[in-house]
C-alpha cells in the first residue's frame, strides 16, 4: 500500500493554536519546547498511543515534532497509517527556533534546542 508522500509543513506555518506532538526524549524537552505541546518520547510512543488518539478525537491534526525531523517523520507515518491526521514539522525544533517561534521550559530557564 503506497500512502504517497509524507505530509509535512514548515515550522513557520504551524498554526499558533495547532496541536503539537513532541516525540523527543526528556532531556531535549527539558531544554526547550513548544508551549502546550504534548510530550510523548518516541521510545514511549506505542505504550502511550491512547493519549494521542484522545487529543485528536475532535478531528484536530497532530503536528509532529522532534529535533530535526527524522523521528517525527516515523511517528507521522505511523499515525497516518492508523487513519489519524498527522503532519511532520520539517526541520523539527531546529527549524522552529530558526523561524523565531516561541519556546518555553518547565524550569523557567531560557529555552534552547538540545
């Protein structure tokens, strides 16, 4: 079954109110993340899949993020195969940062991309 090209979007084009799913590891998340994003490390993704289906139950698209776009591409492909609207954020957090999009930390320290 050919699903065609992977749906993707530039970091600058992610809607401010979009649902961001961050699949980076805990240390990457702690360094800086998108405010309001759902953090599910790729290593925990299958076990926590229900959290994603719950978050998109209203038909929202999941904008999937990692550091540069590799892990998020794999997760996006998986979600699409499950019939969930998902889009990979090209260039991940590095592109998000370059685009000047806001980042936060839980600690209140300045955010950066690890």
